[in-house]
């Protein structure tokens, strides 16, 4: 009977090892096996067998479960070995608990086990993943001094960490160290790719290309990742010829770009307004036997829309449908926005209806684009209807949407409706954004309701809002347009005393207003203040100052100031 139980136990252990080797997909299966082995019905399993289960659970990324099960080891009378402790260290590192991982390392050494390179690799990688690359570098230095021989994994983790914090110089030093200490097995393509990608992100394309040619000299074969990083780097800097050369070199080397590479290149070209070249890239992609996906078509649609060629964008969407690739929200978003920008509101609305019929849910961006277009077409009621439709679909307008809504109502002489919506939404604690108040202040000023605009401006501080340059500018302009130049001068003073960045626009406005009132000394006073802050004088303003030199009403002292300022203006140009 006892021999039968032993036989069953051995079969169970064999099953555990076999199933762990093949891999599990269900955590419950592994937990049941662990409970079977530790139930007391069988002889006590070895630490190796239990650790095999823990390692399988860790591979499924259930790290907390591994740590929880390991707490049962002492009560079961099972002593940890170096393998089980390494599994625990790995789990703590993945849970961002590197301090606990180092505690386990201390326990490992107290039990008389010597940590190996695999242990330290786990800790180094854990520190890298937890954004502690400097601590990882210190650990690397320490173990190197103690005679441990770092392997590819060690160097790979450290290079990745150095590149993550932008220290490509340290990454290159590690690469050179690899060459010296691991000869004849030097850095591989993954190490080079990591460093080159970091150099490209730092716009150090010359250094990246030096490593690329170094790879070629060493007969290290570049892969898709290599070329994609370099092509992206050159295209981001607008160096399309270099990007094109790399693409051709990639093809000549027998390395087939994937859809992701072609899409990346087409997207960059489209955003730079080079949609014809983007189309060529897609044609090349098709010639290589790759099928364009939604990202490909959306890139070209967006590229044509950015250039105002919405008819061509529409043709691409039709081609997309014929090729069996269903347009998504991004496709409709780009084309609807394109129609709106070219003032083809009927086309935009038809496309919107088509999208809804196909069961695609419009997002905030689409509704905002349509509302903006309707307001610009002087159809505020339709825009408000679109807002109600948006809200009934469960979408909450964001700040950008409300900016379009309130600005559109103000421009369509529906200021009171804009204020009513604003006060209603404000009750709910929304719209506490300076740009929203700037829109309303501008609307009030243009409607001649200066007192209300001033009151709203005064309330900004109680809402913990700091007026920006645009807020001051619209207020100053509103006051000047209504002849309240002295009050506008007070706002200029407040603006200068505030911490907000200032532009030359408020000064231009106040100078123009003072010149109109023939207050030449004050106009020149603000002109000098403007120039003192480094803001250039416009050609039209300079022309007005020249006219003043011929004006008999202008005091001689003011004319001298004008001559001096105009002389400085000539020197600048």
C-alpha cells in the first residue's frame, strides 16, 4: 500500500514537471497542484518541485501569488534553496519592491548560498524597471569588483537603463567595455539598437550613424528595428533624403520593412505636408506584398485633409472600403474635420450621419469640429442642437468644446446665451479655465458691456485664476475701443506687475489709442517701454511715427524721441 502511494506521488511529481515545462494558461490548475503536493496525503515534496510551480506562476505574472505561497514553506518544513530565493527576488522586482528583493538577497547569503550572475541580473533589471538606473550601475560596479563576470543580460539591462535616463555617453562606455571584456563575443544588434534609438531621440544623428556603420564593419546585421529608429530620427528633423537613403539601403540589404515601419514613414511625410511622397511610400509597401491597414489609410486621409485636398481624402476612404478595410472613428474624424476647415458643412454633416448609421460612436473632437463649422457658417441654433445631441449620447463637453461653443455664440451676437450656459456650467464646478473667461470678457467688450467685462476680470482672483497675456490684451483693447484709455493704462500697469509672460500686443493697442487722442508724449512713453522690453515696432507703427515728425502739433522734445527711436529701428532692419 505504501509503495502504491509512493508510485502515485512519483507520477504526480512527473506530471508537475512535465506540465510546468509545457506551460500553463490557468492559474487555478497550478494552485490545485500546489495544494495537492502540500496536502499531507503524499510524502513532502522537495523544494525544487514546489519552486517549479512557483516559477510557472511567476511566468504567468502572478507575482503576489508566488510570494503568498512562499510564506507556507516554513510551516511545511521546507527550506528555501538558491533557486527558490531567486524566484522570490524576481517577483519582488516585478512588483516594484526592490528593497524587499535585496532583503531576500541578504537572506540568501545568511543561509550560505552564493548569489550568482542570474541573481544580480534580476536585481539590476529590477532597479532599471523601477527607474533606479544609477543604483543599478553602482550594483554592477560592486559585483564586478567582487569578481563576478557580467553577461549579455547584465550589459543589456544597464544599457537600457542608461538610455532611459538619456545618458547615452554611459551606454556607449558600457558598449566599449563589452567589446573589451567579452571578446570575441561583443555587443549584439539589440545593444546597438538600444543606443542608436536613444541617440536618435536626442537628435544626435551623426553619432547614431557612426554606430550604424560600425555595425556594418563588424558584420553585425542590422534589423527592422535598426532602420526604423534611424529613419524616424532623420524624418523627425526633416532630413527626408537621408531617411529615403536608409529605406533603400534597408531594401537592398534584403531586410523587409514591416507595416509599422512604412506607416511611421508615411505618417511623418503626411504631417510635413508631403502627402505625395507618403502615397509613394504606401505604393512601395504594396509592391513589397504588405497590405495597408487602418493606420495606413488614416495617415493618407489626414495628410490630404491637412493640405485642404478633401476630395482626394474622400477617394482614399472609398478605396479603403473597397479593399475591405472598414473606416474607423479616426478616419471619419480626419475627413469631417477636413470638410469643416474647407467650409463644406453639408459634406461634413452627411459624413457624420453615415458614421452614425454604421454604429460608430462620434467622440468629442468630431462634435467640436462640427459645432465650430456651424458657428462659422452663422448657424448657431444647429450648433446648439449638435451640443444637445452630444450630451444625450453620454459625452461630456471638455474645455475645448466649451471654448468653441461660447466663442461661437459670442461671434454670432448671442452673448446672453453664452453667459447663461457659462453660469449654469460654472455651478457644477466646471470651466474654471482662464481661456473660457477670456472668451467671455472679449465678447462683453465687443458688445460694449465694459462694466460687466471689468467685473468678470476682477472676479478671476477669487476663482484662483491668473489672467494671461491674452486676457489683459482683450481687456485693454475693449477699453481703448470705447475711449477709456486711462483705465486701459491701469491694466497695462497691472499686467507689468503680474507674473504672466507679456507680448507686444497690449503696447501696440495703447500706443495706437494714445496717438488717436493726440496724446503724443504718453504714446512715446509706452513706445519706449515696449522697445525696452525687447518688442519690435511694426512697420505700420513706424510709418505713423514718421508722420508725426511732420505734424506741427507735436512738441519738439517728442520729435527728438521719435527720431532717436526711428534711428534704432533702422539699425535693426
